[in-house]
């Protein structure tokens, strides 16, 4: 199990290095069985510019479960709307070493 986790962390590190090299904003997605979280980080990676998750009341009221595909679509639309309002047009997807 440790080997699999170490391999995933290595893939995540390589992805983040490549994104930092490109100097673009990074869209990070974290998924659990119950919830989905999405954040857009600055190019240096130190500041969260916009975020959305299934924990927010406006997202939660229409969903029975926050960890399914319908919830992911809602969070995706919400993060896109917020990014557009913030003036963000292009991001690089950071999957954190997972296969999304």
C-alpha cells in the first residue's frame, strides 16, 4: 500500500512541477466518498483564488449525495462561474496523481 501511495505522490509532484513551469493557474480537485472539492490556485501555488465544494448550502440543497457524478457536474459549473467572475480564463488541471 505504501508503494502505491508513494507512486501517486510522485505523479502529483511531477504534475505540479510541470504546471509551475508553465506559470499558469492550477485547478485542483479532491474527491471523497461523500464530497467533492475544487480550488483554483495562483501560479505560485500559495493563494486560493476561487473554490467550490458540495459542502456549500446552495450546492447541497439539490443533492442527496455529494460524492456522485451529478454533484461533480454542479461543482464544476459553480467553479467555472466563479473563475469567470474573477477574470480567470485558463487553468491547468491538477489531478493529484489520481485517474479522474
